[in-house]
């Protein structure tokens, strides 16, 4: 893979290094400077001419800072005559802004997609978008991966004969059903209504819960208000044990401690699409690596091979 060039912004260098280790290529240096007027400047410090360039940058806190870094890296790669530039974005935070559900608001998911394409993105590789339709916001090809196989491989260590996978809402029920099929488990879903970013109500859970081992599956956990509300319903319905799983463990505002502090939550499982600071981790947290999956997708993109075959049943 001599004509591949992989660079990383400052959002998640540990993941970028792990991806490159799986690919067997070096992570090339990037210099990011800040001028006195607070503007950023980015320099890709390796040759890009006629190379297949991959830029690794999840949009995580501080999101706007990391977004501008990514846009500048894209512009730098285009200006350096890259043959093709692929954005490797394990977490697309603006995917949550996917519809106009109030007057006079912007659809940020589409706007930021347009910005990336305008800056020079020829392709996007991402994982577990908040809504599948966000895929359509991009006018360039998008490879949309999920982490269900990695999560399923982890949970297969347990006795799953009495397990129910629970989606907190109907919007994530399709993913939960797919995950349940991978585990040979039953599936259930909550009836959720959101009143504010940190206030939700789950009035009921549709499915078999009483006396069963529960795996709560969500795409991301931010403040954790949805999960905590769901835990109350599961207790009322007589769940035997509870584990929580997600792809993107954002764990904002102490969410990890709030969820982990629930005595009946045995463990919290997420992937490393976003960094979880060491000082915020608890003994109940398990972090799975998606670097091998991203590396394999990048290899297939570079070689012109099928990426969808990564999702074949296993």
C-alpha cells in the first residue's frame, strides 16, 4: 500500500495510530498551529501528490475546533494534488441535526456535509450515524459501517438463552433487531417522547422483559437521560439483569458515573469511536476497538473492493 497516505487531526490520535498499525502503514505527521488572532493553520507534512489520502477525525468535543481542523486538512490535501481524499469520521456528531423539527433552525447535518465536500472530500467513511438518512446528506460516496459485530462478539461470552435486546426508542429498533439476531436473542423497544435535550419520558417497553437478562442498545450515549429513564421502566417490569451497550460513548456531564452508579447495571460497553478520558472511566466500563474494522474498510476502499461484504452474517 505504498501510495496510501494517512493523516490524523487532534481529535483521536490514539485511534488513528491503532488503525495505521492494523493497516501496516505509518501515521504521517500533521502540524497544527494557532495564529495570534486565534485562527488555525494546518500543514500535512508528507507528500500527497497522486496518493490515496485518508484523513482520520471524529467530530468530538470541542466539535467546532475539530471540524475546522478537518476542513483545513481537506483543503491542504486538495491543494497538494491528492488523487483522492477520504474522510474517516468514526463519529459524526452533527448527524443528530437531521431534520427541521422547529421553526427557523438549520439542518446542521446537511450543512456540515456540504462543507466537507466543498473543502475537498471525495469520499466519507463513518460509523453508526444517528439516523440512516444522514447518509443522503453527502453528495459523495459514503461507506456507513456499524459496530454490531464487535459488540455481538463481546456479548457471546455470556449465556444468552434468556436475553432480550432493548432499544430505548422505536427509531433504533431496527438496529436492535439486527443485534438481537446476531445474538439469537429476543428484541424489545421503548416508547419514548423527548421534551428537551436532557428530558425524556419512556411510557412503556414493548417486548418480553420480566425475568430476562437485558442488553440495552443505543447508537450513542451523551447525557444518559434516555438510558436512566429506560432503566426505571425495566426495573418496574422485573428485568433480571441489565447491561448497557452503545457505539459512541460520549458520556457528557458525568453520564458514565450516573449510569455506572446504578447497582443493577452490571457493565457498560462501548467502542473507541470517541476517546473516553482515563480519569472518567469506571470499573464497569468496557471499551472495544473498532480500529480493525475501520482499517479493513480503508484497505478495501483503497483496493477497490466491496465494503458491504464486511456486514455479511457471522
